[in-house]
């Protein structure tokens, strides 16, 4: 709200007044309207408010001692003896052309035995100071239904203690009149602050409506200090001053440009020689302590600085608000992607300016307003030390001295130095420490970085004229910090990586900054190695020039030779000189041999076109060891460019010369979580230059090899469906694989549990099939082998198998296998008797066992008799099958049961041998 609130004295009476529309006075209008707070204005009367200043009288039952306005919503808090009164800012819409500011007294906080010296109010947080105590509270919204019960209970519990304390105080009062009582210093944070024994009772004073808010008190911080003591006596001037709550808002973005969302909240208060800055947002904790060179009079906190006045100086200190707020905004800021100077970083004194007799200070935008009095001997009554808290006698407030006739008062408006200018000065000053490489350089650059970060977090940043310059300064400060952490011997060397990333510099630009140091460096610090290692191991779309790549090669050879094989496999190192790389690798191999190093040497030899060296290196280990070696560095085979998996030259060569090794290596990568199934699919498709819709044989080889070792059921079923789909597609399209498969059906049956032995009845059906199927017998036999195992989920595979259901004998075997796996034996028997009756008995011998044994006489025997009856004696295959079936049934059934099964129109001579056999078996048993 655009208003001015004052505490005024007249005729020994104290008044609280609010001035609204006060800009009319500066525009030349002398008209003034006086009204009471909450007074309802008539339409005709209120029209005149446009052109005149309004004075709003705010009556209080007790004299106001201190005031504070909330910077977030404009509400007003007034401190009186033993209570705080909260006024809510309201906007009264008189008509469409006129809106008037007004207030409503909404809440009273009754605090027994407390005389507030200062208060601060922000976003329902309240900070109260007496001469030696600080109490920070938060008004929490509660549900209306439970509010009354909780509030009543809270009022009762908090009113009990003061009664006891008051009685004990009255008892001791006469005895302690001439003593100063000093209580023990205390600091209570968070939940512990409830133990401060300062009771608070809430009294709602606004008219109850549906929108009425109900609060309860949450204690955040209580701190009690003791007066300074020295051998020369007791110092009564020790008292707190300058309590302040400072809000920090979310960093503005284009979509939230006109909105301010509170992010963090900080509380500052000060003793004469030391100041304290606390974070009171998500966590209550002490952030910084400020030691003054001399006694302070007053201080004012901003997001960038702390300004303090003493008897002769205006001092400026750095603050850590932006560092704490940055972590509130992004809890993951301290990672390899982002960084921010720590909150615990020691504060600095930036400037100290001489003034004669500073008395009061405040801050507005980019200005410091300073009130001074030339005669330093005359100290106003308001700042005189009293013993109001220390002595039980002093229980009244002294009136202020009328200073209208006093000479020597001056008002200064000081323009603060722009953020950019101060940033430049701090960077220039840090260069004095650059050559000695001390922590002081990092400290100064961290201060400069936080200065710029605080300016960027300002809600008005997007509309600032310095916006682009501040963003450039932010990136530049990140680059400077990256330089420090990469070149200095510091325990926080890992911060080089996130700061360089935030700077927006490419790896080539970082290397150029390194080269700009002049003389050739022979030693390289951990920070630079850490940055280069992480940058090269990630899939960056940046190719270093030959000169830069060779420089990186030299750096790692000197600083961390063990990383050299891994560094050379980075896509960024594509332009490195392979001969130089091989020479370095040969030197390292003498002390640190490894399979990865050998593979890297082979890779470099391949780049040079030296196949003799390549073959020599590849022959150093067995193929299985080489396949496992790729696990140590997958980038030997595949790299990511612009988010796409790309095969390397090494992989292309292996595809032509050693496809088995390539497949085995890819399987090893998958099983060690170095490549997932989709990436492997893309890899082989890119490698074989096939379109997205076609499946190269090498990919099918990979799937088949992965089935051998895969143990995850979800991936297993996915693989089984994929190979099944590919077999079906090639059989139905009569498409031969473009390369010879690495494994035959027999190889897969011998090595993989998911490929089963092909059933005899399947083999029999295929033996009487059409010659055309023989061209694709390998795919057919692999598919049949899969279906003969128990691994694949038949229900899921049915849609995939659909194209083959009518494909001759192959389709017949597929349908019968599926029905068998689904438990549909009767349908399977019908299909066989219809298409290949000669295989029916073979099928029954293999499948109709145990619980399915009754199907011999309940299904197969009746069906054979039925079909023979229809065809007569012209089908010897059916008659032969019937004989074999009767032989089995005669061994299983009783004579009477067998007789009941025989057809009534059958020839007795045909069935008699089986009846005799059944009868003899019965006699023998």
C-alpha cells in the first residue's frame, strides 16, 4: 500500500496516524481530509479524496510504542505495552474511478510482562525485541471448526504461568529494588522456542464472516542476551536494535513477471558490537554474525548488503541472503550441474564512509537515507540507555525530547553503487590475489557472484535496464570461479565443473582460458582434471579441434594417465592424433596394462588404418575377455550424438570382421546396464544402415544371444515376442536373412533353455511338407523350437503368429502347438485328423499322458472310427492309426469298458485281437 504511518506526540499524548494519497501535497494541493479508521464515506464526500491527502486516525487503548508495515501485503503491526495490534490493509472501491486505502483492526496478540522496543512484521511472521530479548513468531492459519477449541485451550494454558511468575516477582520486589537482575543467555530454535515461557493469547477483533481467518501462534526463535560486563563495571548500554524481517522472492520469469511469490524470509537484529542474521523460512538457523569495529547505532538489511551506522561511520557488509534463498529455490543446486557459494562463507566489510553524528538510517530501492546530527555530544532521549528491562523499578516510558529547535540536523540521500560497477571493482580487486592462488581470490569472486545473483533474484529484474549486463556478469562470475577451482589447490576443486557449466563456456573455450596463462604448465590441479573427466565422459555435442584434443591428451598423460583410455573414447576427442595417442598408451601399458587399454590401442590403430597393429592388439586376449573389456568402456562401440545412439568405426569394423564378438560385447553391455534394449535396437539398425521398419539379422542374432543369459522375466517375454515376430515375418514374406545367422537351431537348443527340442510329431509333419518350406527351414525350426519350450507366453504370441495359421504344414504345426500349450487337446486332435492323420497317433503318444490319457478313448478312438466309417476302407492311414490306438486303449481299460467303446457296426474279426489282449491282461493281473 502507498501510505505513511507515524507515531506522533502532542500535549503529552501519543497518536497513531496513517497518511494516504500523500503525493497530492508534493503536487501542490493543500487540502487535507481527516477521518477515523473504518469510517464509511459517502459517495459525494469521497469524490474529493482524489485531490487531497487523507489522515486516518487509528485510536488505540494504549499508547503505541513501535510500528512495522508488512512489505508483502501492506498490513500494519503496532506494538503497545503487553500487546501487539494487527491492522489489515483494505482497498475500498467507492466507484469505478476511485479506490481508497483503509484499515481494519483484525487481531490482538496479548503478551504478558512484555514492553516491545521494536517490532518487525512480514508475511504473518512477527519479530519482537525488548532491550535484551528477541522473539520471532508465525501466525499459522487453522481450520475454523477446530479454531475455537484450540484457541481456548491455548489461552488457558498460557495464562497459568504468568500468574505464578507475577506472584513470585511481587514477593521479591521489595528485596531487589537496588539490584540489576541479569538472566542467563538463551538461544532456542524451532520447536524448542516454546520453552521461552512467554505466553501469548490471540484475540480476534474483526467481524466474523465466511472469509474470516483464524490463527494460532507458532514459536520460531527466542534469544536472550546479557549486558556486557567488564572489570571496570557494568555496561547498561547493551541493548538490541534494528530488528528487521527481509523477504526474498522467487526468481522472476516471463510468465510470472507481475507476480511476487515469497521464497525465503530472514531476520536481522543487532547488539551494539555484533549483529545476527537468521533464516526463518523453511528452517530456522543462524546464517551470519557481524562484528563491528565500533559501537553501532542502527542497521538496515537489504538482499545485497547490511548497512550499519556508528557514531562516525556508515559501514557496508556483505550478506548471505541470496545464497540461502538460492538453496530454498533449488534444493539440488549443489550438484555437478549447478553451484552457489556456501551460506557459511565469511562476510566481508565492503566500504566505510565517514559521517558526523549518524542518528538514523533507512533504505529505499537504490538509495540510503541517512539522518545525522552535527553535535555528537547531544544524544536524543530516544537513544539514551535506560534500565527499563533491568530494573524492576523502571516501568514507565520517558517522553521524547522536542528536537525542532535543535541545530545541526542533516538529511542525506546516498545513491548506492550499481551492482555492475561494484561487481567490476570486486573482480578487479580479486586479481591482486590471482597469482598467489589463495582462498582470498575465491572469496572475493564468490562475493561478486552472490552480489549479481541477488540482483537477478530481485522481482523487478526482468524490467531492469541492466538485465542483459547482469546476466553476462553472472556467466562471467561463474567462469572466474571455475578458473579458480580448476587452477588452485583447494579442497572444493569439484566446484570447477558446475561453475564452468553455468558460465556457458564450451570445453574449447575453457582450454583457451587455460592456455592464456602463458607459460606451459607441467602440473595440473584436481579441479581441471575433474572438469575435463566429467565433460569428456558425458555425451557432449562438441568436437575439440586437433590442437585442443592433443592438449587434453597431454594433460591427462601428465596428471591422470589411468584415465587416458577412457578419455580417448569420448566423442569430443574424434580429432585427436591417433599416432600420438598410441605412443602415450604404449608408455602407460608398461605400468598399467588392461583390456580396455588394449582395445583403445586397437581403436586408434584402426583410425590410422594400420590393420597389422589392430590385429596384434585384438589377438592379445581371448574373444570372451575382449567382449567383457567393452564393459569397461562402452564408448568404444557406441556413442551418443544429439541424443541418438551412433556406432563407432570400431563397431563397423567388427560387424564386417568379427560379428560374433560384436554381438557378445553388446550382450555384455546390456547385462551390465550399459545399454538398454531400445538403444541396442537402434545401435544395430544404424550399424546395418537399415530403415526403422526393417530388422537386420545382426539384431536378431543379438536377441537370440541375449535370450541365453537374460534372467528378467519382463525383458525375456519382450525378446521372445520380438524373435517370434521376426521369424514369422520372414517365413510369411519368404524373406531370407541378409547375412548368415550366427547360431543354428541346434546351437540355440543346446545353449538356451528357451528353445526346446522339436517334438517328433512336428518333425514328422514337416517331413511330409511341401519343398518350398525347406528354403526357410532354419527360421521355421527356430520358431517351432520356441513353441516347443515352456517359456513363451502363447496368449501374447497368438496375434504375432496369425499370418502363419494357413501356411501349409508349417501353419498346421504352429496351430497344433498353440492349442496344445493352451490345453485345447481336442481341437489339436481334430486339426491333425483333418490335415495330417498319420501324425495323430504320434501326437497322442507325446501329449496325451497322465491327466490327458483318457483322451485316447474319449476323443481319438471315437474320431478315428467316425472318419473310417465316412471314408470306408480307402484310407489305410486311418486304419493304421486306429489299430495303434486300440493297442493303447486295450492296455488301459477294463474289458467291459473297451466293449462299450467299440462301434456296433464294426467287424468282429478286426476288434477281436484287442479284446483278447485286454482279457488276457486281466487274467495275468
